[in-house]
DNA sequence: ATGAAAGCGCTAACAA
DNA sequence: TTGTTAGCGCTTTCAT
């Protein structure tokens, strides 16, 4: 430590003294206010640079009652979908000099609730979130909204909360996925899914059911397998069990890790994909293309969803958007690969 | 909005008025100070709960000159290594009620420098970072340190900055990776790497060279291929070119996306892995196991590196650690899979 | 055990 | 165009 340690912290008072001006003038000059002379502005800027002045954000936030900070609340981060979404959000907020606090709920309602209640402190100006899968009571969300902090949901939304929502059409995507398997020759298609989280998973299940129904196929309940929402070997066991008993020739996996578990299960049972079983999955892994065999996917536009969420949030924060809450449905994309090829 | 909109914001003054106490007493009671009576504490807590009091963090941070917030500065987030590291960091800071601001440098020195300079504002109490690959001038980092904010590096560290560092032994890992290929029968091993970022990549390159040298193999410079640090098709072209001309029978890929590019390049050239070319890669993708064929990896303990970084940072913040900066080397793990099997 | 008062650093009326 | 002043909401001496 040569110079510039904690003691000689330079603030507006320092600058004011240095230039024999008032802090008010400094403040205005730094924010490029119209009623400060060009020459003064120059002097202030120069001094600020020279003395390494950095404004204290807490003082500023306290005074302005706003923080240029948003919260991103998501279940997990080591998940390609959410990571890409964060990238999308960041692409919008970084140029605006906003900052983002990350909160991981680990899909736990309690944690989510306590995080939301903390945010009522005014720590952030707005929130972008994807709710935990076991969130049923939404009062913590409504309470935060009542403080005037705008919330934008993406992907995992709360049906009974009025807020902007960015989603993909899960019903339709599942319908298309299932139809794709039917067209590839499957006669006995199972859905492998996880419990909880109605707004997405049940939509996917409905789409799956509808596609079968529209093709005159009745679903025995055994066609739907519910796994745990963890990437673990237990799921592989459940899937193996199902493959051996129900003998499906097609699998729709509703989340990423279920496809990898399905691959492992097939491998252990010596079932060939796609000859014995065809697999399609909702996912965002860029590596899906080089799985063994390449996995047919329903790809959610994660980056763009994040980007849209941030744009709408900024619209609200700036007052540019004052219309009633909107629900934006973004298209998913079916990318056919070898895991569903007909022969 | 039924109740509780912005106007009736409840602060300490509200509580004080409600209970006919001073704000000083409220403040102490809420922080469970010893010189407040039990009964008073109860009353204060009850009122706080009843009126939904949430302390204003900006006022508190301003007054205390500390924020219970840290910055996590990383090149990318849609990268399994960094995501897992964030998880590790979060596992330590969340229980301590700390908050984390995420900054993505996109591997750009300019962005990194401007982010660091912003942090001199006192926005955060400490920083955990992995530096951009093209960062050479480290003055922005030293400047921030001089303000008294502790910085802990992980993975991508700055050699010439005195700070705590959490790294893996890249030299040794590359040595082991290369030896593994030699033991699997490779005679002509190439290193596929990216430019920039000396502390890690050059260590990996050195380890690769040493392993070859120790086995009496001279490296023609063509054995080292430098790609761009983007996941793109251009790299696939570069790798194809190299595979066709140098005809290596073994590839050490220094970063994740180069392995996937190598897979694609081999596929396009109809080269079979591992029969024609064996591949090993530094990575953290959980899906490596189900690639086609399963990819042999050198796995960095991403989660634990993040966790350690956070623990050391907290040690500094709390004054528990006052020793000179330490460099913690964490072991990588070689996981042999089919992409390097001998036949 | 409780309270009065000062002030963290900044911003925004309002005055000059 | 610049300055004065009064806080933002909280914490912390120092009194009482």
C-alpha cells in the first residue's frame, strides 16, 4: 500500500474543498446537469479523475431511493437454461449501468420467501425471477409487489400473480415433440417428468396427452413416469424399471437431466437409441448435438427470454411501459437429431 | 394494491413512534444488543413483524461503511465451471446473509477494468474473481486492493498480484493427461488450446511438453494448435485442418469447447474416436460421460474452488485470517472414459 | 436501560 | 450559474 488507503477516501466534500465549490455544484457537474457551466464541469471532471473519486453508491441510493440494481432469482445456476438467461439479462442491464444480485432458491419455497422479503428493503429496483418448483403460496411475491417493486417472471411463472411473464409455449412444444415421435414410428410413448411446478410441467404433460389423443391413442397412466428433480442415480433406476415393464418405444423427457438419465438407463439395459427407443427432450445444452447418439431437442430460447425479461423490466422502471401486465410467449424450436431418427 | 404501498413505508421512526421509544433503542433492540431489556426487545420485534418492517440496507451500509455484499467477477456464466463455482461461493455466503453481485467481463480487459474501478465505491466488501484472458496490465486490480477491499482469485489468477489464490495444478494435470494418452498407445499427440491467459494455459502447455519430453518425444511446433476462445465453427475448421495434415492420434484439449469442436471435426472427417484419435479434455461438464463416445476428462473441482474462495474471503473480512496471501492448489481428477480407451 | 444528537455521502429544493 | 440547507434511514457515541 503506497498511496490511497482507506483514510484518504475522497468524496464530494474533498472535491468541493479542492475546487472551492459546493458539493451541490460538484454533484450536478458530475451528473452533467444543464445548469452548470462547461468550464466548471471540466474542472470538476478533471479533479474527480485526478483524485480517483468514485461516488458512494449507498449514499446515492439512500438519497434517491433507488439503487440501479436488480435481483435475479432463480432455482439453480449450474443449469444451462438459467445461465444463458442470465447472459441475456446481462446484455441489457450492463449497458445501462445496472447491477445484478443473484439469488439461488435451490428450488426451495422457504428460501425464496425469505429472499423476497429481504428485497422489500429497497435493495433492488426490480426483480426478474423464475419461481421455485414447490412454490404454491404466492403471498411473498404479492407482498413484494405491493412495495412498488416490479417483478418480471420468466420460464417458471406464477399463474395467480399479475406480473409480466416471459414463457415458452410448453403445451404446444410437447404436442409437437410427441407428434414428432409418432411420425418417427413410435407406438408406445412415455413421458418422463418430475413432480411439482405445474405451470410448465403440466402444460408439457397436457401437450403430450393431447398429441396422443389426437392420434387415437389412449394413455394408460403407466405412460407417465415421475422422477425426482435431482440429477441422481435413483432416477436411472426408476427409468430402467419403467423401460423394462412398460417397454416404451419413445420417450419424451421434460427436463434436461432426465434425458441423460434415460441415456444411462438405456445403456445399462442394452437398449439402442433410436432403434429400440427414441428420445426427445426439452433442453438447452449446446452439447446435445454430440451426445451418443445426438439428442433431438426442444430448445427454449433462454438467452432471448432473459433479454426480453430485462427489457420489459426496464420498460416498467423507466415508466415507458405502463400498460397492464403482458405475457410474452416465445417459440421453442424442435431440432431433430439421431435420437429420434426412423432407422 | 390494497395496503402497504410506497407511501406507508415503515422505518425505524415509524416503529419508534408506535412504541414510544427512540430510534436508537429500536436499532439496538433489533440487533439484539445487550443493553436493551428483554421485554423491550420483545415489543420491538413484535411491532417490526406486525408492521412488516424491513431495514433499509442503503442507510445501514452508508452508516456502517460496509455492505454485506461481495462481487463475483467472471469471464462467462454459460460455462459449467463458473456456474458450479458460483454455487460453491453461494453455499458459503448465503448462510452468512451476504449478497452477491455478478459481473461478466466477457473476457474483455476494458470491461473488467471498468467494473473494478466502479467497485472502489464501496459497493462491495470483497471480491472473488477469475480474470479475463487478455488481462495483462493489472493496475486496475491493484488500485482496488489499495482501497482496502480484499480480492480472492480463483482459477484464472494474476501472477503479479499479491492476493489469495485458489487454483488447480494445471501443469501436473496436463502432464498426467498427456501421460495417459501415451499409456493408451498414442505416438503423436497434439495440444489444442486457445491463446491468451498464461497462468493456466501455458501451465497446461508446459505439462504437455514435459510429459512428451520425459518420454523422449520431441515436439514439432505443429503439435500445438491455437484456436479462438469462442465456441464456433471456425475452430472446427482449424482442427479439421490440423487433423488432416499432422495426423495426430491423440488430442489434449485445454478447454471444454475445444473437445466438442474436436468431436465435430472428427465426425466430419470420419475419424473414429478413440480408434483413430484419442481425446482428453479439461472440463466440468457433467454430460461428458454421455458424449459420443464418453469423454475422458480432467475435472476441476469447481464447486469446491468457489467454496474455498468464499471461505478465505470471509476469513479476511472477519479478520480471522491476517496471514500473508496464500495460494491454495486443489487437485484435479482424471476420469478415464471411452474416448481414450486402448481398443 | 433508554434517549439525544451527530453524521455516513449524496441529492434536490430553493435561494441567491 | 452556483450555494445553502435539509434530509434519505440508520448506527453510534455519549448522556441521562
